C-alpha cells in the first residue's frame, strides 16, 4: 500500500472511530430459535465463496430466517452470478468515497436495519465492509478473532486456523449461536 493510500485509509479509520464512539448499541441475543433475520457482510471479490453463501442462504431460508448479504466487489463490473439475486447487494469501488466510505442507499439501509444477527465474512478486513459492520445496528455481531487489531466490534468471536474456509466458518457460527440460550435456567441444588 502506498503512502497516499495509507493516508486516505488512516483518515477513513479516524472518521469511523469518531462515528463509532457516538454510536451506542446494546447487544441483544436470546437463542437461535428467536432469530428471524441475519445480515452478512462479505468480500465479494472471493467469488469461490458464493456457492457456500447461497447454500447457507437456503439452509436459513428452510428455517424461516431471512438472510441479506451485502458484498464489496473491487472490480468495475459485477460477475453475472451476482446480479438479479434479491438477497444480495454488491457495492463496487466507484460507490465508495475518497476515504473508502460506502456512499450508497443500500449501505445505509444495511447499517440501519436491526438484523437479529450480523455475520462478518470479511476475512481480509476490507474497509467499506468494516465500516458497515462497526456501525450496524444489528442485535448481535459475529466475526473472526483478529489478533492484530484488537478492536473488533463483535459480540461473539470465533477463532479458526487460516486460511479460513467459509463453509467451516459458517458451520461454527451456527453451532455456537445454537449453544447460547438465555432462556435456560440453571438449577442449583443445595445440600
């Protein structure tokens, strides 16, 4: 990354930090049975993952959970497989400003939608997706542990060996979410 790009990225991160400090969000999650909506941020330049996301969408659809995916594609033209899919929106390079902030109504809508769960599939920490994850009003945010930055916005962090396989990651996410049950009561017996 060149000096000019680093400077722009640094300013974008400063803007995000300032916005995030004014952004109050109280995490909320009871159990997976209550989940009705899932939002996913995804690095759409990883087209080999699209089949896995489509499979995940279908699995959640079968459980009556709506899934919405917003991706960031760094190329100029979207691949045909990303077009005309109602649960997927892709931002492109021309839809971010000078400091890499997303500038579309779709990004704003995603940020302001109160998904029950947000799943971050932004393994390479693409900044426009990080922006949406940090500012999202989702009730509960799930993502990979980042040992470098230590400022993750996640309520549940999953650690997996790199390189991360998306199928394995999504399986772990659902597994751990299903384990959490705020409705469970613990019976304590006294002697």
